């Protein structure tokens, strides 16, 4: 069974500061990994995904994430936070065994941007 | 393209009532999914359909049934609603395994 752990249910950073949201996964096979963002009262929007190409993945809105197999991590970063980045962020994993069994999500990290 | 659409947006039910949540996608995707989102729990998979004509249970299927009506539509039915089913329900679709999932805007359901 696969699982996702997001460290920190709330993260607060100042506008212009580095954003780091942590995600660790467990999976018995090499996974696909995803970051989604959810703005208030909206659905989830894909930020970026890792599917075995480059380990550093660039996404929308200046976000990127690095897949580190040795650490089983897929942390999300952005060099300079903007007020519009305030949202809920979810890390998700899907294994590669075939079929379409859905994603396993972490519990989410609420990103707060301080002016 | 409308993407993934869900109806209704909001619903209030009394315990024991039944209802069907509708989901449709216009992206010609093979796979469709139903999730529920609860505070502090992330999203949990209820049911999924890998392709037209097939459905499978996810992590939390109890109390729900689904129908993959055709390639476009995937409905979720609550036969006898319970307060524990108060949640936000999201439908999603994807081309298939490993592809990212596109999410609908959600249905906020309250069971009193």
C-alpha cells in the first residue's frame, strides 16, 4: 500500500520568502508523484507531476519539486512567495502497476502568506 | 471545453434520504474517479472507473454506489444518507494510469 505524509498542516511565510512544502511517500514500486493546489471553495488544480523523466520538475506559477528516491521525498518549493500563493496544497502518489486505481493524497498543507 | 462538471453544487439531505451526484467530462478520458474531502483528511478515493463498463472500490466505498453510464458520465449514489457522509465530493477524470487527473468544482453535501 502506498501512503503520503505532508509535514506541517499549516506553513506560514512572508511575502517574498522561500516557500518549502514537504512531502514524503511510501510505495512498493517507483511512483508517479503530483502536487495539486486548491484555492478556497474550488476544485484541485495540478501544479506539477513527476513520472520518471527529469528529477527536478517545474510547474505552474513558479513552483518546482525535486524527486529524491533515496529520501522518498518530493518537496515543493518556490523561491519567492506571492500573496496569491495562499491556498491548500496536496501531494499525491500513484503507483505504476497498471490499471487506474486513483491517487493517494496527503492530508494537505495550508500555506499562509504574511504581508 | 467545460472539462469536468458536477451537479449539484450544494445539497442538504435529511438522514435516510437518497440522492445521486452527477459528473460528466468532455475530454474523452478513459478513467473517472469519485473522492470525498474532509477537514484534515485530504482526499479519499470512494470509487473509480478505469474504463467504460468497469467500476472498482476505492478506500472508502461503504454507503455509496456508482454507475459509469457511458464514457462521459460517472454518477455517485447515496442510497440512505448518513451524517457521516457530510463532505465535499469531487469527481475527476484522466486519460489513464499515471496521467494527471482533472478535477471538477465539487459538490458540498450536508446530511442532517
